[in-house]
């Protein structure tokens, strides 16, 4: 699948933009702060209903305006699909596919994108939250239903934490604890589904990551992925773990058991990448996670090849990794690359160049690989 046309209105620093896009490689060039990431963020927004950079939609609406529009024409083989998102500063947002309203989690059925960005390094080296987000986003992409499970789990978790806090504050006994039992059941049902969903995903992802690591690093390293869970993929066992920690939970007034406390362990040659990988190895791992996601979506997605977006990544990589990343992505139907200067883009990435300045698309050069 590819994006054939993108239109923005009052999105971030764009007042009006209309951009025809083609399959293959498109390089988007412009100095920092001009709107390159904003442009590719808009495509990710259509696919996922959220920005990869901020929580909430308000920052996406152009300053001083009340609503933004992101519209795309997609091509799936010879089938055309139009998607349009309306982001309102106040009130609810709307998403339409071919003119029909759809829920944002359904957008995945029409558009998948995988974004590579400098922040990916934090997936390897940073806090567990980044790795959970990585897994959960991929889970939701592959099974739109899981997006609903995630939202429900987070809501139940918040409510349960509120209850734990009030139980601690008022030192209440039986009645609050009875209510807690009800929340435990819900947490366990939803949480177990997430735990087993992540487990299955990691099992599928692992061989792809190992292969992608080799392709990017150009060197053999044993890469292992495993989930570290505080809970269990079985609701009854999950519930048991909760019960075992209840007194701790009442004391600390937070939920200590569940997928929100879990992590994805990444090992290189038997050592945790988070604490032992070199800078180059961490980059190879981060890129491998994204490439593996793209491969998995390509294999099993309903929408065909995901749109690959490489936002400002080449400037971060050494020559070898640059060249090998180019080899790994060129087979995808559509690849969008952003860079501050054309020299950051490896010569092997041949495609159209689009220039951007202060929220305006200055035009496209027909010349392939034109710097
Ligand atoms: N809601 C908004 N309204 C107006 N301008 C915005 C909004 N959000 C971000 N910007 C502007 O967009 C620019 C950043 O664009 P970005 O795409 O991140 O740049 P880059 O080209 O470096 O990737 C900044 O100048 C920022 O002020
Ligand atoms: Mg940027």
C-alpha cells in the first residue's frame, strides 16, 4: 500500500499543503524546525489516531485555529481509499474512510506505517515504558481489537488505583475490599489478554529481529527477546498473583501486578542490551526492532506493505549501517525519508526529493536522488 496524495489543513505549522506522493523512495529535505517531522507525523496520525511525539491532539492543531484536517488518498493495488481525520481543539475528532465514519482503531485496516526516528534508541536504552509502548503499538497494529483491550485495561487500572488510594486514606475494610475484588477480576481478564498477546507477539517477532540485526549490523550477534512479567497470561493465575500482593498494594496504593509493570528483555550475546550494548549495537538493535515490525506487518497485515518512514535517522548512523539500512528498506512499496540536508541521505536511496520551508512545500524535483 502507499500514500498517493496527502493534504493538510491547519495541521501543526502547515496552513494548507497538498502533496502528491509516489511509490518508491521520496526524500523530504529542509532545515530543522521547518515541518518535516510534522508531515510524516500526520501520516502516522491517520494510521494510529495519535501522534508519535505527544499525547493528546491539541498540539497538532495549528496555533490560533480550532481544527485541523489530515486527508490522504491511499492505493491498495488498484483500489483507492480515502481517509480523512478532523482534529478539533475542543470536542471530539472524526475519522472517515471513503466518506464513512469509522472508529480510529479501525484505521489500521487501511493504513499501516512504521516510523524510524532518533528516539528509537530509547526503546533499547531507556525505561521499560518505551518498550511496552513499542510492543503495544505493534500489537494494536496487528490486531485492531487489542487497541480496545489496551484502552479498557488502562481505564480499569486507573479506577483500581483510585480505589486503592481511597481504601488506604479511609482505612476502610470489608466494603471497599469487596469492590476491589470486582476490579481485580476485570484487571485480570484484560491484563491476562495483554500478557499473552505480548508473549505471542514477541515469539513471532524474535526471529525477525535476529535476522534484521544481522542485516543492519553486518555482524553476527545472538539477539534474544523475552517478556518479563509480573503477572500471567492466564486470568486465574493473574488473579492469584494479585491476591498475593494485595497487602503491599493496599499499603502503597498502586497496582503492582500487571502488564503496566512488565518489560521486554533484549539480550545481545546473553547480556542485556539496555545496560551493556555499545552505541552502535544499540542503534542496530533499535533499527532491527523497527525493521522486524515492518516485516511482520508486511507478512500478516491486511493492508499490504506498511509505509516506512525514516525520520532523520541517517545522520545518526555510520556509513556501514547507513548502507545496510538502505538495502533493507528499498524493497518496500513506499519509503519516506526526511533529512536536514540531502548529503545525509545515502546515494543508494534513489527517489524524488521534496523541499520544505516553514510549513510550505516548495516543490518536488523530478530528478532521482537530486541533492
Ligand atoms: N500547533 C502548532 N502550530 C504552529 N506551529 C507548530 C505547531 N506545532 C509545531 N509547530 C512548529 O513546527 C515546527 C517543528 O516542525 P518539525 O516538523 O518538528 O521540524 P523538522 O523539520 O525539524 O522535523 C516548529 O517550528 C514548531 O514551532
Ligand atoms: Mg524532525
